[in-house]
């Protein structure tokens, strides 16, 4: 396998991952009818990064596939943003989970202890005595007493019936059992199968495209001119937008990390969403590094050495320099996504 094949396979897998990367999170939001697990700032900053990615890709003259993908990213970001606004309402702040916990603590039911409804100053500050037990509870009304009296099973009032609490079922009811989350091993198997299928689709896409391109160029046997390396150009505005895109990509993960840390949970966030993002960024970085200058391709394909002294290193460095902003954006977000994966495992263990 030559360098071009390695670069093509990595690039094709990266494209396949980025095509499906948003699908798991969109489905997760629709299934839960909520988007509280996602940071709204994360989606907005990522959307801005994709917009600058389009501008930088067009001005810098990258391959058309990456420009099309950048447009697709933007449309998918708009779908996620629309879900956030639909389920949360039009707000630019992330939901605070502590407010929901306080509402749950303040809610009272018919089975709530009556002492929990008493003011703080009326609650005993020490262990209750016998006099406190015999003291009537003036805070309870007649209607409350009547409702609790109706809940008493009359069969226990008979001396022939022993006062034995009914045995609890050993298994969960079907409704509860159906809502039981999948085990970590089951989730790992499903995620691995999904990742394998996407990577296999990427390899198959590279094979079919390479086969079609070879058949189309089979009649052309003339060597490619070494001036092809001059196609690598440095566009100022393309680089500016590329670095703005990288900065926004890196900054987009920080609000999501902070939201997970405040919630002490990753509930509502799809693991496949970040798994595909990690593999997509990793293979994209590998496809950029797996580059061979035009003069080396001539020597490999036609046995004609046209690389002058130091030309190979000079062309490779120029190519990496042109793509540095995209390398920083992909490699940096890869490291931050690995931190989000760490939060998945930490908060899953703490929940169990």
C-alpha cells in the first residue's frame, strides 16, 4: 500500500464518519424529547466554526469534497440548534440542573411526612422524647387525616389477620424493566458494530472511487508534469478563516465540558456522536500527513526521478504549512473529545 492509498483510505473513512456524526445526537434528542444534555453555546460556536470552514475551504482551494462536507456540517448544526430551541424555548443559556433538583425537593405528595411541611423554627433540634411523640400534630388538618385514614387496609384491623407487610416482587415490573438502561458491555458492542460499519463504508467508497478514476485515466499514459507541485498556494484570507475555524472548533468543546462537569452527568449526550467525531478527526489528520509530493509520484508511477535536491522536503513542508490550521482544529478537538469520553466513564461509574 502506497502513501496515496493510505491517505485516500483515511480521508474516505473520515468523510464517512462526518456524514453520520450528527445522526446519533439528533436521534437521541428526538427519543428523549429534550436537548438538555447539549450545551447551546457548544452548538452555536461549532456552527460559527463551520461557517468559517466553508469560507476558508473555498478561498484556500481545498478538494471539493471537504467544501461539500463543510456545507453539510453547517446544515446539521442548524438542525441541532433548531432542536435545542424547540425543546428548551428560545434561550441562549444552558439549562441549570440544580433548579430541577430544588423543585423536586420542594414537591410534596400524600405520602410525604407531615413534619416535612412544618416551618424550620418549629422542627425539633434534638432527638425527640416521649412527650414529643405523644404531642398532637396540630399542623395536620382534618381532611389530611381523613385521606390517610382511607388508605388503611381494613383487613389488618381484624385480630385473625396478622399485620404482615406484603412481600415485594423479586423482579421489576415490565414497565420498569423496559426502561432499564443497557449495560456498558451491550453499549460497547453496539457502538463498535456501528463504527465498524461506517469505517467499512468509507473503505468501500475509496475502493470504488479509485477504481473508477483508474478506468477513466487508463488511456492517458503521459507523465504528469512536475509543475503540479506549484498548485499548492498560500491564500491569506483562506488561512485567516482557517485559523478562526480552528479557534472556534477548540472553543466549542469547552462549554460542553463545563456543562457535563456542573451536571455531574453526560445524560442526553450521545456517545456515538463524539465517537464518530474522534475517528473522523483522527483519520482526517492521518490523511493530511500521508502526503507525497508530485515529483515523488512521478518516480513511483513511471520510474522517472524528477525530484531535485531538497524538493521533496520543501514541497511537503509547504503542504503541511498550508493545512496547519485544519490540523490544529482537528487534532485539538480530538484531544478535547477524548476528555469528554473521560467524563462518560467517570460519571457513569459514579451513577452506578
